[in-house]
C-alpha cells in the first residue's frame, strides 16, 4: 500500500468519524458545520476560478471586463448552488430521513472514491477521459463495486431497515454515478485552472473540494431520487 493511499484512507475514515460525531450532537451543530463546509468550498472555488480567468487572459486591457464578468458569474453560480441547493438538501435529508441515513449517503460517496483509487492504482489500464488523466475504466468499475459496501454493511448491522433488493442497489448505483460525475466536473475545472488540488488542508486529498466534489452533487440528487423510489 502506497503512502498516499494510506493517507487517503486515513483522512477519509477520520472525516467520516468526525461527520458522525457532528451529526449526532444536535441539529444546530450540523447546520453550522454544513455552512462552514460551504464557505470553504466557495473559497477554494474562488481561487480556482481566479486562475482559470487569468489563464485565459491574452490581452488583459481589452478583455478585462469580460474576464471579470466570467469570474463573477462562476462565483455567483457556485455560491447559489452550494448554499441554496447542496446545504439546503443536506439539511432536508438530515431532517426527514435522519442522521443515520445521511451517514449512509456520505459512506456511499466515500467508498466510491476509495474504490476508484484502489482499482485505478492497482489495476490501471485504459484511461477513462482526457478531462482527468488519472481516471481509468478499471477505477470506475472499482468505484461502483465499493459503493455497494455501505449497503451491505448497513444491512448486516440492521440499520435503516435496508434490504438487498433491486431498488436499493439501483439507488446506490446512481448515487455513485453522480458522485463520479461530480468528481469529473471538478477535475475539468482544475484542469482549466492548471492545478492538481483545490487546496492543501486534507492529507492525501488536497482541499475540501477535492474530497467533497462528488458529495456536493450526490446529496441533492439523492433527495430527488428518493422521491421516485
């Protein structure tokens, strides 16, 4: 096991344990924590967008207004999405489905990320897309395989009354899919900004956005998907 993989796993486990503690303290702490996470994500996004707009500037004096408008638009859209969609739906899932179900959703995303990393590094193979050169087809398969681990664990622990049926496997599959697509979207922006990580606060991952890139899209999608199951 590589040192980076070990750091990645330890960071994921620590974050999951911290999240569990935060979730079960009380609702107010949960809300404050989600808002703080939202602020960190917006800060990291702002730095990334700044590099994107600067890298596209060839004649700064002639296009400064357009660049500023693009930079402002990206930040406004990100702020609205994070606080009015991600944070709101996170709270709604927490309030309606309960803290254990929220942990279950986060676990799917965490295991999706770990599965992709493990399979991608150990098996390798054909690249998935030019957007993220480190992503491989084997990593994608590993992400889907690992994403079912929380379902099996919660089923065996008799939490949430989960059953190993087609509905729950389908739900898990789509949550994992959206999580991976979210990862690719942020990878696209990082490639545009010519940066490897959005920050440095999480060992083995980089920034908060590097760790939560799939989660910020999977949570709102999960809320919508729950209405159809």
